[in-house]
């Protein structure tokens, strides 16, 4: 099938995805994570509990809601099934995190003098000690989170917005929503918003070009994995 044919198959057909579906999946995950945090709260939440319980609950509920909605008759496929060429996107994601991290570092040093808030999830991951906590961080950050976030933002939301806007604007809008969603959940992520926007735009373009979600998921996994390993061994 040609690139144009894949694109028509990706955006067309009956049973369209809607913005409300993305909101429902993302919102359900957030609510579930709050409930999970309350369930393990005993004055504090350890790094292991934060990832193995809270993070895992949030991502798995989000994935479950998307899977449930995908069962509707005529719903367009999201193209999540991995393929061998996706390994190349894993490397691209690894390179992307290095480039964006360097650019963010330069901006923080220039504008804030190196004194800027760090994303709460990044700070928590960096505090992981012991194999149990570190395995939980890797599984949630480099496996579950990329799948859940790509399903919502480059899967459901990109298809929904793409039916109303041009491909270029759909990529821009969904990238902005992706970055701002992280900021809304953690105000300490303000300095990471530009990098998250660029990442979202690149992954949206990859999905539009291939007609599949697999490349974006692989790139997101590579991005997060390198970031986590850098925190562990910096």
C-alpha cells in the first residue's frame, strides 16, 4: 500500500475516534492514579509504590479504556502492532532525548542560572534505590507510559483532530496538548514543556507519515529509557 493509501486508511472509515474518547481515557487514568495513591498512602508514597502501584495503575487503566473503546463496531485501528522497522525509531527516540535534554540544559543555564524546578516524576525516578524500585521505574516509564500516552495523544486524539484540521495543524495541536497535559499534572515540568512539544510534534509526524502508531511508541520508549538510565547512572 502506498503512503497516500495508508494515510487514507488511517484517517478515514466509519466509527471515528473523538476528542471525548481521548479525554475519557486520559482522565480515567488520572482518577485511578489518585485512588491508587490514596490506597498506599501512609504519610508518604515510596518510589517503588509511586511507580509499581500509582504509575502502573494510571497507565494500565488508560490502556484498558482505549482498548474498550476500540471494540466499537467500525472503529479505526490505531496501528499499535510492532514491526521490525520500528527498532529504528527506538534509536531515533534515544537520540531525540539527548538533543532535547542538551537544549533544555542550555536554556536553563542561560535563563535560570541552573536553578529551575525539576519534573516531579524525574526527581522521583532519580531517587530510586534497589533493584525493585529501579525495575518498577523502567517498566512503567519505558514500557507502559509510552504505550498509554501514544494511544491517547498520537492515536485517539490525533485521529480525532485530524478529521477537522490539516495534518500539519493536527500535529501541532496534539503536540501542544501533550506538553500542556504534562504541565497541568505537574507544574514543575514548566521548563520541559518546549521539549515535550517538539517530541510530540515529531511523533505525530511519524504517525501521519507511516499510518501506524508503532513508530511513535518505539521512539517514545527509546526516549524514556535513555532518560531513565541517565538518571540512574549520572
